[in-house]
C-alpha cells in the first residue's frame, strides 16, 4: 500500500506508540528504528513538533481521528508539507485496538494553491481598480461577472 500510494503507512498501539512505518525510510532517509516511540518527532519540523505531539496525544486519549498538516523532513527535498491522517481501529466493544495512519506529501499541491490564491487576489485588485467596466457573459447573454 505504501509503495502504491507514495505515502508513509503506519500503525500504532492503542496508546499511540507508533510502530511499523512502511515508506518511512524512503521518504525521510531515516531508519525504522528512528521512527519508534517518539523518535518520529525528530523528523517533524521543530516549529510543528510540539503542537503535533499534543494533537496526537489528545487523539489517542479521546479516540478521535487524527487529521494534521505539518512539515516533515524529506531525505532529498528539505521539509515538505504533509497531511497526516489516522483512524482508530476498534473491537466490537468500541475499545481502540490499534491505529492506522498515512502521511502524504502534499507540498506541491499546497504551494500551487498558494500561487493560485495570490493570482486570484492580483486579478481581483486589477478588476476592482480598472477604469472601465469589465464583464463576462455566457453565449445566451447572461452576465456571469461584472466589476461594477
């Protein structure tokens, strides 16, 4: 699964101790031994580390899914923005028996979204300050946009 999705796929014990990181070494360049316990936090950007640790602990205590965006050290491209998602696996009584999670590299997508938002703001500023009315209509003459 990890190789098919280009993600890190991991499991954790019910109390949140991280185990079995598939794709960890390929992404971070660090050994699986470095991942165990809280060792995985060493690969998280220092500015994101404490908050992510606290969020993960709260998820483990409450049994809530983890949805987090943070920076993670890549072996060849510096820190990358990733999406960390985990869900609790429960037995028939509702007790968490393990966690299953993925870490996906979203850096390129987030950077592109930032560029698109900047361009949208530039376009809006241009249209708001244009000396003439600018409008767009569909082929039937319905006005879809105007800057007036």
